[in-house]
C-alpha cells in the first residue's frame, strides 16, 4: 500500500491541471498514488488525467458520469484511496518542490498523527507570492503531537481541507465524508480537528494556492448557492451535539459561524440583492439559536456587528453596509475619473460614436496588426458572407497595406474617422491579435479572438518567466484580453494553454481553426492550381521552408545556405522560402531567386495555398507545423539553435523529442536527410501520426461554419456540426506521386 494517497478532483481546469499533476509526479518522494476524479468536466480535463495515467502507473482516474460538485467528487476519490494518509489537492494548485518528502518525514517523526497541518502560500498571475498571514500558528513549539485543546488557535487558520494530511484509518473510523454544496470544507475541517487525538504541524509551505484572476473559485460568484452555508453549519453543530465530549468547542465554533455569516453579508458580490434580507434573517436566527449562555461579544467593530446580528435588524445592518459602500464608491469614482480622462485622449469623434447605438449587422475584421486580409478572420468573414449575408463585413487595414486588399473587400484605413466609427459601432469585432489599448469594449459588442497558431513557444503570462523575450506590460495585456467574449482553439492543447496564460472571462470555442478548412476541403484541381500559380513544373518536389521569428534577430537571416541546399538537392527540387511577417523583405533572398529553384514567397497573401502546393514542410519552431500536419504530408524540423531558442523564449515541449517528422540539427544533416528520402520514410510517418493525434483535434473542414453559427447566428453548441474523427477525415490530396528516392547524397 502506498504511504500517501493524493485526491485531485477536476472540473473545467484543463488550463491548470497538467501543472498540478506535474508538481505531484515530479516530487522526489515516490511512495504515493494520485487519484484523479474527473467530475464530468466538459473540457479536456478527463483526457489529461487519462494521458497521465497512461504514462505513470501511480495515477488512477475516476470518471464520474454526472457533475456532482467538489465534496462528492472528493468522496469518490476517498472510497478508492489505499494509502496510509489521504491528502486533497485542488486541481489548479500545485505542490512545492520537496513537499511530499517533508510531509513523509514529519509523519514519521511524529509517530503517525491523526492529522498533520502544513502551510501554504498564495500565488498570483503576476508572479507575486503571499505567505499565509497565520503562519506563526504552525511553528513547531511545545510537544510534537497534541490535541486541538492544547493549541486552539489552529481554528484561526483558513477553513480548508487541502493544507492537511489525514490518517486514513482515523477518517474511516469516524466515517468522515464531504457534504454536497458550497462551503463543504467547514464540516470536514472542524469535525476532524476537534475529534483528532493526535495532531502535528509542519512549518513549511507545501501548497501553492493559485489565486486565479478570473473564475476558478465558485465562492466568489453571485448566487443563492451561498445559502448552503447554513446547512453546513447545521452539520458542524450536529456533530458537536452528538458528542458531549466536544461541548467545549461550541463557543469557538459559534464565533467562526458568526464571522463567516458576517463576511458573506459584507461582500457585495456574493449574494443577489433580492436575497440579502432573507440571508440576514436566517443568519440572525442561527445566531440567536446557537448563542452560548455566557457569551461575551468581541470589542470594537466586530462586537457592533455581532450586536446587529443578534438584534435581527436588517435595516440597521444594511445602513452599516451602505456606509461601507459609500467609501467604496468614492474610490470607484476616482478610478472612473481617470478612465474618462483616458477616453478623452481618444478624440472627440470616437467618443461621440460610442454614444450611438450598435449596428447589429456590422462586423469589423483585422489580422496580424492590420497588415492583411488573411488567416482565421478571413475564413470567418467568408463564411459570414455565405451563412449570414445580411451582416456587412469591413476590414481594418494599415495605410501601407491598403494596396494589398483584395478587390471587392470593404475596408477602412486604421486611424481614419471611418475606422473609429466602425470600432465604436460594430456588433462584432474579430481579430487574430488584440485590438489597440484605446479600443473601448461596449456593452453588447462581441469580441472574437481567433489566435493565429498553436503555441510551441511560451505565450501570455508564461512569458514572465522569460524576460529576455519580451518587454510586454502584462497588466495591459490582460486588460486587452478582458474584452474577449470568445477564444477560438484548434486543439485541446491550445485551449489549456490559452485559458491559463490569458486568465479572463471568455468562452473557449473548440471549433478548429477556420483558416485550415481549405486543407481538408481542397480538391486535386485546387492543389494543381496552387502549384501552377507558383510556377512549379510537374514532377518538381517543392519544400516550403518556413522559419519562425526570433526575438534575438532583428531581420530575416536564413539559418540555411539556401543556394547550397538547392544545389545539393538537384534540379528537381524547389525551395519555397517564406520569412516571418515581422521581418522586412530580404534583398539577399531576392538575389538568390535568379536560379529559379529558390522562390521567395514571403509576400504571398495566403499561406494556405503554399501548404497545398508543397510536397513537404521544413520549419524550425513555427506554428506552421501544426497547421500543415492537417494535410498529413511530411514535415522536417531543422532545429540548429534549439538550445538557445528554448532558453530565450521558453517552450511547452521539446521539439527534438516530440517532432512531427524527421529532425536535423545541422545543415549537412538536413541535406543528407532530404537527399536520402528519410524525410518521408516510415519512421517520419509514425512521428507525424503521433503528432497529428495530439494536435489535430478539431480541424476537420467545418471550423468556420461552427464559429459563424455559434457567434453570429446564436446557435447552441449542441446544434453545431460535430467534429469528424481524425481517422475519418480526408485531407487535400498531395501534389502527385513523389519520385523514387535518389541515391543518398554524400556530404563533403
């Protein structure tokens, strides 16, 4: 039997769950089991559990068939626990390094107590760490093992279950389980502490308690579910009443109850306004019913609050709360004044347009910082034209890119009066990056963030760990992301990353990337046309070389000697070279085109057409690999500076170990690989198949339709076209039969 059983319930935490599990499985202490409880989560949490269970035998997974809530989900894990001790860990929190070793050592040193209480620290999205302000209660002073009566101030700790290890025999002997509903920790925490005969403490931060910027804590939502607190304290006092030997705890628990009720009443965002008086009346009734005979109210403001609760006068309590609200309003008005001054800087015209009604039939699109009409927004705009032609589609385009706008596409120039009017009045704003800081999100507007790739490199808040890669203001970043209503994802991996690194209150749409629809729907004639437009002769093998941007390079410098590569591969091979859009056109690349076997396609308006035309993709760390994988064509990774790139930018996995095909780390290796045919052999195909299984979740050719039906037509998720399974999809056909592999090239 394992020494420790860790129970991790999960519901809608796919952005954080992997980090939680990694923090457990990476511990230097290994004598444990991890029981993951998928509480019928609608996201990818269950799949994440299953993947970890496949990789590590210490992980077991329970899939509940209906959502039961945190307490019953913990009970399901508790029924399966086999360890000497049971620990609970919330699925968005993590263990500190060496935490389990410290717990095991302390348990042994204290002779296996009933309960071990340990410390935690709050961690915030901006990197701040706040230590527990009651940490002094965990100092290891006096006897190593004691009863609560010896250290009653432990009740002052936060009423949580996950800062303790519980001896399983003790839990089973008392029959402790979690109740349903909100505040399920209270009956468990109080009952276990007052009944434990042997308690020990560990003065060490074991849990990093994540303070999520948005969501994640149901107790911070406005709901009548907060009335559950009354039933939970009914359970607490019923336990005390059933055991006369615990009568001494009636008064301390009464204080905890009163403080808890008052705290809820003082929080303006907990109870619906229509329910506050009812809640107060029930709280007051509980107060009077459970008031100890010789109770002494605390001094100061808390004593005054107790008196109001005893009196049962909601009007008096409401007046006190209103006084607090006035003070809050003063602070809010000051902030609003600052906001108004900022809006004034946007210009009188924009401000006047914001006062006009929204145009429900206007959609404004943009892509790549207003550089082009392309990517996911372009695919969505085309589908809007098909399914919702009553909606006018307008593009925001920079002045220096207006000449590249396709004929017939309605557009406004960034900075013009027409641009600000469209921003102010369009019902729908669709972009693959963020709109400018100056844009005001109006009530009723719908912002759709389409993104423009699957993240291999670190993104959003994760970039805080790699300061050399960015000078981003992360506060401003999150304020921009706060405007999103929808975030589009092409795979579960991306969804989990986006939800963690952009922690805002949007809805994730796992529709697939609209821009990739063509890769699943194009015909052989479409492929032939794409190649003809590039001047590729029949029988030519075309490689698309598409390297990514590097923060430590200010211009496009190919890591390959392209002329040499083209020469070594022979006359039947053409290199299509596309520099990253962050870089200006390369004169050197233009010079190399004269031979005809190197074609600069950096300015091509549709990268998807390049995908269709290419027999294979050569890239380093570009997200192009994830899109191109939908074609099920060969991909070659040329990673000559992986060590530098991964250290400077940070990455989510090791591309050398989890590549979508063959890998080369030097130019000579690449030439030999391409010349021998290893770029398309069985080993490369097997790697690509594993990559596709992991990253081609939703791209089935119907992504744009799903987005338009959901966002623009308001259809329910259940009514959208279901995702076609990967094995049933038919990608666009390859350019044609690839010639037999030539004799291996000898590199000199």
